[in-house]
C-alpha cells in the first residue's frame, strides 16, 4: 500500500443563481434529500437550519449493506454564502453507533464563489484523507463518489434555477 496522501475530491458546476440563494438550500437539511445524487438520503431528522460551526444535523440514510440508519453531521466549517462543511458520525441503527471512533474524520462540503451578479461556481468536496488507508483504498480515494457528486450539483442547479439543468457543467 502507498503512503501517499489522498487529496480531497471536487466536482464543480456553474449555477445561474446567487450564492445566497444556493446557500439557503445547502443550510437546510430538509433540502438535502432533494439534492442527493447518491440515493442514500431518506429524510432529515433535524428541522432547523444550520447556522454555525458546531451545529449538528441528523439525516436518515439507507445503504444496502447497512439497511436504514442515521448519520449525525457535525458542522466544522461555516461561512455564510461561501462555505459549508461537515463531518459525518455514525448515528442510530448504524453498526458503529456506539464505537469510540464513530466520527471517522471524513468531510463533505460545498464552496461557493460568485461568478457575476447572478451566477455562482459551486464546488462539492469530499475529503477522506483522515480515514485509515484501507478505507481510502476501498473507496478508491473517494472516487466512488464522483458520479453521485456530479448528480448532486445537477439537482442543486435544478432546484435553485427551477428548470432542468443543461448537460454542460462548468
């Protein structure tokens, strides 16, 4: 096995909406099911809007190898209209729910960069560099999520712009 550091993965798309309109969707856990490109999210347990580092939002999930379970998502970066990042932690009904290391250190997030008055470059980020090397290898350094991340940004485009997205991402 290699000791090379796994770099965070990114998928980027230019969306014809303001960063504030996009951020309003990203900070509302109830909207994450609408965004989900993986098909794993079922519903938000949390109904409050994320507003600061330290907030935790809980999502119900489904994965064929695990069945139904929850993930507790700890907000670790929050900059209004610019950045939202969280670290998932195994929650109710997850096999690692009671493990001392139920928060594995991987991160999901979004960066927003204005691109003119009514457009934003949205970058979704998945960083698994803090995971054990065998976990990184099993998910090909996180590359297994690229298609789902691409679909997530397509869904975000459709939600915020209100029309089906074009097939030409940024």
